[in-house]
């Protein structure tokens, strides 16, 4: 059961998803305005070449700018350790209120300038009407886009679930030669390696980097388009453990788990690899797995 205190799925804070949500919102709002305004007595939006149309256009552009700036700020805040579902919901509510206040301001300025005709008596009535329109224009596309991203993330997770069933140059031996196989967002197999050779996986926005030791004993990395959350969910029962919003590590490859001022750091005892931080969110899980390995 989803709780408001749960951490927001990271796929909702990625750049591609945020901008797709903005596009969905713009298209839905345009269609909603075109369909609903002719049948509404509580909106002053005008279509055509009248002075009111340009007033309407100015409002729409400023409202769109508010949403774009808000989503840009949301993307900047994606690094927060605890960006919860409640926080996201309150963020959306704030967007609705801001756009509704803008609508209320435009209404009274338009009446004062004679651009639009007065149709509601009180400020409260105008603001209440604006809340209804704005909630529909913003919340409906937000919900549908979030659902589509959730389904896509689930499909990616399912593709990664059976990482032992892999076409390889040599047969996989259960429990002694476990393979870690990674697929890109299109479901194409891109990377397959023995779990004994994989050290950690690093998130890089919409991509991940798999760090591994090749047959010559050199540390290398492989990048593919995939979400770190997908890897975490798919390999929950393997040696791979989430230790930070940016990292998943192979618990069996940790040489030293050292205590530092801000918590713990993971050291693989490899000169070319810097120690990896362990965030407070994952600290207890990492300690438990490390002590029981």
C-alpha cells in the first residue's frame, strides 16, 4: 500500500519524465480550454482575434512559464534524500494555487481595463472557479503521465527479473556463476557479466554506469540507458545492495566499510576507485548485509 511518507519514485524526477509531463499538461490544457470554454459561464477565455484573446494568450503563457519554472526547480531538488510522495503532492497543490492566483489577478485587471466583462461578484468566487479549472488542467495530466511512467518502469523491472536465463558463450552454473544482466529502457540486452566481476553501479541521470573488473584485472565501466531503481528492484535478492541515491554496490566486493564523520564509506581497495558514501537512508541495510556476508 502506498503511503504519503514513502519516497517518491525517482523516475518521476528524471529530466525526460519531467519535461514529458510538462508537454502532456500543455496539450491537455489546450484541449480542455477549447472544449470547455464555449460551454462555461465561469470563464473569460476568448478565442479569435479580439483584444480578449491576446489577454487570454498572455495568461496562458505566464501560467505555462510558472509550471516550467516549477518543474525546473523540482528537477534541481531531485537530489534530496527524502523527496516523498506527500512532498510531491504539496508541490502540485502549490502550482495549482499559484496559477489560480494568477487567474484571479488577470480577471480583476481585465475588468478594470475593460478587456473582459465582469461575471463573478467576489474575489473568493473567482479564485474558487480558478481552482476548479486549474486542478483539472494540471492534476489530470500529472496523474496520467505518472501512471504511464510507472507502467514503463514496471515493464523494465520485469525484463531484468530473470537474470540467470541468459544466452552466453558458456553455461551458467547456479549459485557458483551468477550472471548480472542489464537491459536498456527498450528491453534490449546490453550487458552481461559474472557477479564476481561486478563491483558497483553508478547512476548518471537517465543512464547507469556498471563498474567491473575485466579478465586482465583492469577496472572498466559500461554505460547504458536504464534507471538505478529498476536495477535495485530487479536484483533485490542478489549481492547487489543500494547504499546511496547514486550507487548500488556488490556487497561481496567491499574491502573496507569505514566509519567517517558523516557516516560510512565503502572502500574496494582499488586505487582508481574513490570510496563510495553510504547515506543515512540505506546505512542500516548496508551494515546488516555487510556483517552477514
